[in-house]
C-alpha cells in the first residue's frame, strides 16, 4: 500500500517541550496530562511512566518522519511481540514503529514504545541481528533505565523533569540534533544523563541476549552486530547514530562476545520475511526508484541475498517508476508461488490501482479479507482500493470494523476521514479529521474541526450535538492544559 503521507508537522526544528501533550481524549475517557514540571520525582510509578511515554509518542508523531506502511508495521510488530513474549519484567504492552531514517539506530522510551530506523534493517545481515537490537531496546524498558535515571536526578534542582524528557526525546530520535540542543542550553553533565550508562548497557546486553535466545533467535547475532558497528567506528569519522546514545567501549564488545559464546550456536535458515522487509526498505525508503532498480539488478547479478526478495525489491522499484508491465511480470510469478504473502498482496494492490484497475483490486482483496478480516495489510489495502474504485460506502464499513479492533490506528483514521469526505458526510468528516489532528497534539485545530462538524448537524440530532459539544469542551480543555506545561 503506497499512500502520500498525511504527516502533519507541528514542531520547529528545535525541539521544545511546550508542544508535548498527552494521548488524545475520547469523550468517555478520564486521561489527564501528567504533571511534568517539578524539578525532581522521588518515585516514577508505572502509570506516570506510561503517561510520559504517550506524551513523547505524540511529539514524535508531530515532528518525525514516521512511516505508515502496513506491511512493514506488520513485520516489525510480529518480531517485537515475539521478543516481548519471551522477556521478563514486562509491565505494559509494547508498541513498535518505523522512522524513515537511513542511520543505523533504534531507541526505546517510557511506556514500552520502541522506534526503529529504516537504516537498521537495511544494514542488518540477518533477522537475528535485527532482532538483537530490538531485544536490547526492550531490556532498556523492562529494566526501567530511563525511569531510574530521572529518579537519580532528584537532587539536581537545575534540571526539570520536563527539560530532561525533552532532551531525551531529542537525543534518542535525532542524536546529532539532540547533542546540539543540549550543548547549547544545558551542561555536559546533563547530557551525560541522556545517554545510557555503561552499567545500563551491560544490563541491556545481558538481558536482551537472553530474550533473543528464549525467542528462538541466534543469541550470537548480538555479538555480530556490535562487532559490525565497532568496525564502522574505525573507518568512519562519524559513528553510527546508535552509538551516540549506546556507548561502545572496547570492553563492551569483548563482554558481549564472551557472553554470546555461552549460548548454543543456532544455524537458522534465512528468513524470507526479513529479506522482503529489507528489500522493501531499500526500494521505497532508502533509495530513489531508479537507483533502487540499479541496486537490485546489481545484487541479483551478485546473488547477494535471497533472489526472491531481490526480485520483489526490483518489482517495487519498477512499479514506483511506472514500468508497470515489467513489474507485473515479476510480481505475477511471486504471487503464483506464494499467493498468501502479505508483501506481494500489498504490492499487487498498488499495481492494479496504477493500472487503473481499482475494481479488480477490490475483487482481489474481498476474498482475502473474508479469510483474514482483521489483518491490517489486507484490510487497509481493501479500503484504499475501494476508495480508488469509488466504492465509498464499502470503504467506510471496512474501516469502521477495523477501527473497532484497532481504535488508535493512525492510517485507518486518515482513510476513514477520506471516505467520509468523498461521500460529502461533512459532519462525520470533520469529526474524524479532528481525531486525526488530536493524535499530533493539534488540539486547537481539532476543536475547530468539531465546531465545523456542528455546523452540519441537523437541529433534530440532539444526541450527536451533545457528543460533539463534549468533544469540543475536551479539546479546548486540553489546549489550556497544554499552554500551562
């Protein structure tokens, strides 16, 4: 599924904490913005940690290039959940998301949020290497390293909790920018608290490796990945982004290598899903389409990794250049051999839409949707194809059912707003658009959308009027709370 980004940029290049707000409210919830203005917290309970995580997640939605790619999301979430299921001390659900950035990096923060740069999978040699970084980040959360760090600062009256969170957010998402911001406004001792300590790294290495092994991956891949990063330090002036917040002294590499040898060697077969995800990133996010085509043709000549995945990447790069016949020739063979593969299903939908065969795409996906009604790849492609085919009521019904299962899914909300707009259901459109805007902290704009929605509600629709007025009150209240932060 390939959609133009509905990303809404609400923050300036310099990250400021004044835009940090909470998860959007529904009319029936009682969520409140966390109190983040005090200079120290003696205790950071789990509820507050989760609330802070939601605050930071909203800031990331508004100021970072998050990828809304159902296929890649499905893959990342599958790997992440497999690791979480085999981790200890898990206190709340985890969520995983992609950042469109070619640097090798991943980061985790309060409340179980884990961000992964596309550059990580592009540079990983195996699924176990990729999973080793996720396992490491999960360990930072389960061991509450960031929470502990804030508690250790309770005697430092010069640094507010709010300021520390802003710095952490800047540093983990864009380490270079974060260092510049912190150097300009805070002391070096403050910056030292925004990078993981040596002891925290050792603990995350140890626990992450155990989680990796328990989940059935090759635990020795942790050592392979750190060795790869260490080699990059030797040959590059600028270290990988991951190492700006995850220090890598020589002793750490040796420690991980020795610890890895305690685990049995697992010679796992190459993961097709990993290689397909890697090809998708290389084709759609790390290269221009024409450059991606040249890259995949070169890799196919060299047999660099899975020919199936390389052909998939080539098909994507051809599709994105509108070389539709060539893309069709490759993709039809892939689908014939593996008709239930979500990567191929997604790309086949894009191809049919590009060929002006949206009705065929709807028919293609209808049976798959009956077979897997709650799968986000199939459902969102089905809805998108229905929109392209001008079957707006079908798209609306599909998306409503999907959002009952996944009520906070950003792309699903954006598609539903589009379905309402194309049917001239203007009250519903403005309400849905307000919901989308609230995810980015744009409460004033969300309130404006609700006011517009009220203009299209009939005077006899009293219940709908009351519900919208309740939402309007909540959005305005949140805006006032935001102004006080």
